């Protein structure tokens, strides 16, 4: 019996798909150079010492992120997001960058979009402050408004598809776009600036969370460098971050949006790395606003209420240290300037219309400045 010879497999034709685009690569190199040049000009910011009674033995420092070219902590994030997206090939010449933002990130992304010559569209809630809208448009961006804050994600993704642009999605990519090991990130900068202070390694660094990217960078860096500094995240009312962290349940959502612009989300964002956080505090909005009014007295300048949220938590920690007779230092952040919120957090009419009474918290802060105890 003759055994049939197996059929030879057909010879496969070689394939070669070459998508190398020298014009695009030239544009990309120029865009990256412009973004990196901005980092050389503006990557570091001042570390301010807040005057507290010397007998307490505790120092408070605020990293002043409002001095960035776009006036907020989000300038660092936007630069990292653009470098990440450009190197991934996501941002293309002539195609818009689209972002879901409560304001400050959009201002910074509008700045970088104009810097590299692409259009920018910000998707935000109708309640965003008018000054933030003005600044986005000043930097060449366009604003697209939605009624509810939780609608911004889908609206931004839809706009990106419709326009052929790129949805930057800060809430997903914030923690992975930043090099948390160093490279002049905010954590490395803080520790370098603290190196000559009386207590150079802070007992605590207090941050707030909009995406979660800043707290993730801080927490990873202190672990990577073997430091004992604790990382505390202060969270406003109506935010899902605190209950999600407390219950170890990232599926937690809330029904209302945060009144403190820039921080607090109705869902636990992908960039919030709760397992890296040592402590969280929920801070009443009235306490945050009372805190920034105290800070105006101490520093002679206005800041946004996200700064006040972190400041209230920092003062609570300082109160614990004073009570325990423990010396040391605490660092928090000035997230942005108060000029953007003159019609909100610095307006007694706005406070009354929103049912916010800062009186009890103001009195508690007055007592704290006398005694070192925040009751």
C-alpha cells in the first residue's frame, strides 16, 4: 500500500507594512522639545514656611504650585500627560486634544496644546468657575459644558471620536504618566527643599485627590526612597475617594459632585492608588473654606479651597503632634490661587446660597492658633 505524501504547506508571502512617517516624527521631536523646555523653565516651585508659634516645635510648609505658568498643581500633571501621550503616538498634528476636567487641568492642557500647535477642547460641568473658563479660552481652548459632573467622561470620549482627536483621560493616566521614582517630580522636589530645615524628613505629607496622581507619586516615592514619612489624603464632601478607601471598595460612587473644584470625584478614579495611602480624612467644605481665610491672614494671599481641604487636615495632624509633645514637620500643598474663586469661596453671598456656614470652623481655627489644639 502506498502511503500518500503529505501536501507541502503553501509558501507564505512575506509581508512588510512600513508606517514610518518622517514628517510626523519631525513634528513629534519638535513638540517634545517644546514640552521639555517648559519643564526646564518651570518644573520647581517654592516651599513656603507658614508662621506658627515657635514653642509648638512643629513646622508647617506649603509647596506653592500656584506659581506654575498656568497657576496650579495641574501644570505638572498636564506636562506629564502630554509627554506620555506624545511618546505613545496618541497626539497627532492638527487633531484636537480633549479632556474631562473641572477646570485647572483643562487650563494647563490648553496651554500645552497651544504650545505644540494642536486644538484643545475641555469638557466640564456648567458649575465651573467663570474665571477658569476665561483662562481656558485665554490659552486657546474651547469649552464644552455638561449639566452634571459625572457626564464629563462619556462626553469627552464621544467628542474625541467625533473629531478624530485624543481623549487625554487624566483620571486613568495620571498615576502612570508621572515618573514617581524621581526625575524632578513633586516628591523629589519637596525632599530636596526640606533638606536644610530643622526637621528635614516630614512626619506627614498631606495631599488632596482629583485624579489621585499626586498622592500616588508622593506615596510611591517615599517608599522607593525608604523614608518613614506618612502620606495623608484629605477629601471633600460628596467625594467617593474617602468611603471607597475606608471600605476598601473601589466601586463606591456618590450622588452629588464635589463643591471644592479640582478635587473629589463621584467615583474612585483609576489613578487613585488607595493601597499606597497611609491615612485619609474627610474634611467638611466649610472647614476648608475657613482654612483658606486663615491662610490669607498668615501669608497675605488667597488660595483655592482644595488648598484649604489639605490645610485643615495638616492642622489636625499638627494639633495631634502638639498634644503629644512631639516635634517635627508637616508639608501640604498650595494647589492654585484664590483669584479664580473670588465669586465662590471668598463670596459670603455664594456661601449663604449654598448653605455653608464657616463660623464654627473659623472659631475652632482661632482657638487652634492660640493653643495649638484643633478641637
